């Protein structure tokens, strides 16, 4: 099952050694710590263009009613928890 989650993170370019690893890691750490973040926080952390790109992936979900961003699925969240060392700031 984690292969599916890894594939989504790879498609988003967030895995280590991929284009958006640094920016994605910032968001993943925040979501693991807080559970959800606002869209303005997303934009503050990674910029509007990268933030919008991330919202187009199957990694993050934007909830219109609460205006919050969360993990797209429990599977993605669990994969990120299990591989939390990959998202550490360096």
C-alpha cells in the first residue's frame, strides 16, 4: 500500500532528491505537527506558484468549508509519519 503513497509523493516531486523535496518537506512537517494549515500559511511557506502546484497533486487536500489544507488521505499521512526522517530540515 505504501507504494501508492510513495508514487503520489514522487509525482509531486517531494521525495528526497526530487525537485520539490525542500519545499514539500516544509509542508509535510507542518501537517504532521499541526494536522492542517491554512492556504495563506501554505503560500507563506512555499510561495503561491509552488503551493498551487502542490494542491493539484494527490498529496494535499484543500477543504473549502474550513479553508484548511490536510493530507489527501490517511495513507499519505501514515507514509509521511513512517518516513519522517526524510522530511527533516537540513
